[in-house]
C-alpha cells in the first residue's frame, strides 16, 4: 500500500520558475528520500533527509521535513526543461530493512 | 556502466505462461529489492534480500511469485501462470545495508511486463 499522498499530482510550469511538491506520510520514519523518474526509466535518487533534520539542500534542490505534521516538500529552483519527470517521495519503514514506501508521485512538466 | 541492470527490458507473454526476470545489482551492494510499479502509481515493495537471504516478502507477492538471489549476487524474479493483473513494470534496486536503513537505493530501468 502507498505510504501517503503527494500534492499536486501534476504540475506544469515555465522554464526558470520554481516548482514545489509536497508529500505526506503516515508512520514513523528514520528518513525520507526523494526520487526522480523519467518516462520509461528507473528511479534516480535525489536527496535523503533524516528524521532529525529539518532542511537539506543539494544544488537546485531544497527539501524540508516536518515530522510533527508528517510531511515533506521538495523545491526545485530555476527549473529547466530537463527537470521534466515524475518525482516521488519515499519513506523507510522505521525498521532496519531499508525497504521504501513510495507516494503516488508528482508529474512535473517544464515548458521551454 | 556499473549501475543496476535488468533483463529483459520488455516482456510480452500470453496469460498462463511463466516469466523470469533477472537483476544484476551494483557489485558491492549487499541488499537487493524488487518493486512493482503500475501506470501512474509509485513503486510498491515486493521483496528484499540481504546477501543471499530473502528477509521479507510483501503480501503482494502471491504464491505464483518466487525470487532468488543465489550466492548473493544477481537475483531472479519468476512469475508462474501469469495473469492480466501482473502487467506492470518490475523494478530492481540495490543498496548497501546499514543500521536504520539510511542508504539511497540505486534502481535499474525495470522490466515492463505485458500480459496478452
């Protein structure tokens, strides 16, 4: 079963604009990860934020985590056409298996 | 390229046939995961291995599904007596095992299964 929901399900923006995607989850976590998936391809890891962290940056990506609200956001700044993809948040099951529980994803289209 | 590789990329078969997929993980990774993804959804966990031991199986994995990882290297996922509902993308991922599971997973490009 899916861990939670992502919002919005689809997002269309112009190149250069910022894109924000939100993710909610249901259970306790050790960490939350964001992945990108291009059409017909596997998932690519973007960033991992631990449960004791509140914000993390990687290049044009900024991730926040609010464990009290069980939510996270991914901000992509200065978007490019190449950022067009589906973005998924994933949480672990708070055990030691490392298995991931994914949201339904946000489909981002960046228009040139 | 030393990433995760999956074979075949596409498989079309008739209902009732058996299919087998292969995954070659990153060589130093001791954990290997199988996920299933249907159109418009996120991946759903199926099973995972630590070295050669299969440590967890999802309830999604009916008795028609079996996975192996002999010698803790490559893995195979077999589906027997395929059904229409088995049509999906089957994704394999690998990672280094660590306490708390705080390791990113590296995914292959998947095997897309279509049941006629």
